[in-house]
């Protein structure tokens, strides 16, 4: 089915702003399942399109965009996760930054790229969980490497007798 309506969503930790491209209606919702349900009802009420003819476009913000992506997927709504840098570059130099303006820009971007955008499909829950675990592991490995480097430098530049507590911590097995 052809997409007739583009909805831009700027999502943050606690809330998200929504802008309907065709009539420029805009509002804000809480970033939770109740807010997602209200958003779909609001969009349906403020457009003449069926849910199947809409494309919800949002910036890929990792953990903040995951719950709404899962919700939209479960409700069989078409959505696309867009890289923030791609949106920013496509619009050129822009002045002003707020969530309402960003939702408008996301909706405009999706409309402009309508022939090239394909709706996102979330991987299964197990794949999502594995990805989260791998991302956490990567962060921990980086932190550990930094910690070990700092400890090595401390040992090299500081006197052991003046830093016994520090070196006792350093000498603990972390690995």
C-alpha cells in the first residue's frame, strides 16, 4: 500500500514530539506504552489516512527509540529508524534546535525521501537481546582497557610508598 502520510517523531528519554507532515499538527507524548497508544489515536484522529497508509519516521537514538519501535512493530504500523547525521546533513545548515522543530524536520526528511525510504523491520527479540549484550560487553572492555592503562601509568610515575592504598587497589585481580 502506498504511503500517504508521514509522521515525524523526535524522541528523548521521557517524552517525544510528533508532527504530521501534511497538516503540520504537532503535540507531545510521554515515552511509554500509554504515550505510544495515545500518539497513534491522535494521529488517526488528525489525518484522513488509514494506519496502513502512514509512515512513522524517527531518529535512531538507540535505547530511547527501541520501545516505540517495538510498539509500532507490534501494532503493525510502518516505521523507519533514520540516522540523525543523515537527517542533519540533508537539511543543510539550520538554526535553532528544539524537539518540536526536530520532529518537523524528521517528517519533512521522510516526505522528501519517500521514494528511497523503506520501512524498518525489527529483528526478533533474541537478536535484540544479543545486540544489547554485545554493546554492553564492548563498553565494559573499553572501560577495562582505560582502567588498566591508568593503573600502569600510576605505577610508572607515582611512588609506591606514598600511594599504598592506590597500589593495593591496582594490584587487585580484575581480570
